[in-house]
């Protein structure tokens, strides 16, 4: 473990469940992030959250005591927009909260003859009618793009379904596989590493989701540091078959793991 983390020059930090839980900063987390930054590590704040826009996410981080520059925040929306531009997909159905739609200014939101369906988080608004419209678009030939495919997340009321089960429903009904642009997509990690100017062997990912954060990062060649906050569950970890490079009680212990 020590050898794998000794060469780390850049750190990818998940947000919900790592830096904050239920809208409150994890104890010691702002101080830990400040120590990591002061030690010379390059930081990227990476999230699969699709319930808030980039601007809203930056505002939340600032309110909780994290100084994050806009260029340090990486969201699935940026990669989805880039993918649509590369493939010439202009008319899209955006299955997500209105607040997140502002992150797709170059795309035309449409309800007929769409080129792609882009699915994010709609919470309790993700009802039958919404899913059926998405199903019909994909059956008519639209590409299916998922901002993320997380199974569940931790809310103030407890565990809740994330976007993944609804994406899976469309996949099952249409027989088509969604292109996932958020974690654990290899393209997501490649985009972050390119922006950092480091190799996968020089980077580590800190997350609370053993499958998406840790499994995805390690499949892309990064070291994975699992924290026991947020959605962390021992039974899920035991069943995942993923062996993190390190496990910490919280991000507050990560500077010590890295000798910082």
C-alpha cells in the first residue's frame, strides 16, 4: 500500500459522502483538503452528482469551507456535452433537474425527433411518464447517454435510489446499453488525468463508493482510497470484490496515509 501511494502527485476527491454528508462537512475534512493542497498535490474535485449544476456545486463547497476553483471541479455534464459535440448530436431529451440543464447551453432540448436521451437525477419526479418518453425516444433511434449509473446514495432521510436503477430500466426495456460518462467510466478518469497532466500511476481517487469510485479508478490505473463515510457499507465492500489501495475512517486521515 505504501509503495502504491508513495508516488501520488494528484488526488481526485469525491464530494458527497467524502467532503460532506447530508449537507454538513465531514469533521476535519476542510482542514485535510487544505493540508493536501499545501503539500503540493494537484487536486480535482470529481462528482457523479447530477442533482445540482456546476455553479450550485461550487457554491455548496464554498459554503462548507472548501476553496475550489471552477477548473478544479469535474462533472459528468461536461463530458456528456463534449460527447454530443463530437458525434453531432444536437437535439436532446434532458432527463434531469432543471437546475442541471444550464450546463448544456450548446444543445437544443427537444421532445420530438431527438438525437440522444441524456439521463441524470430527477429524484421523486422520475415517474412512469418521464421514463416512458425516454423509452420511446431510444426505441426510435436516439442514443442513450447516462451522466452516471450509481445504484443509491445517502440522503438526510437515509439511503435512496440514485439514477442508475432508472437508466437500467431503459436499458432493459430497449435492449440498448447506455454510454455512461461519469464514474466509473474510463473516459471520465482519462479526462481528469489529461487536465492534471499526470499518468494514472501518479494519481489516486478518494471515494466512499467501493464500486464506482474505487473500482472505477483502479480499473483506470489509479490507486483507490476508500473512506468509511457517506454510503460506505461493510457488506457492500465485502461483496464488491474490490481491493482498495488503502481504507481510512474519513478523508481527515488521508494526509497521513500519503505522508503529508
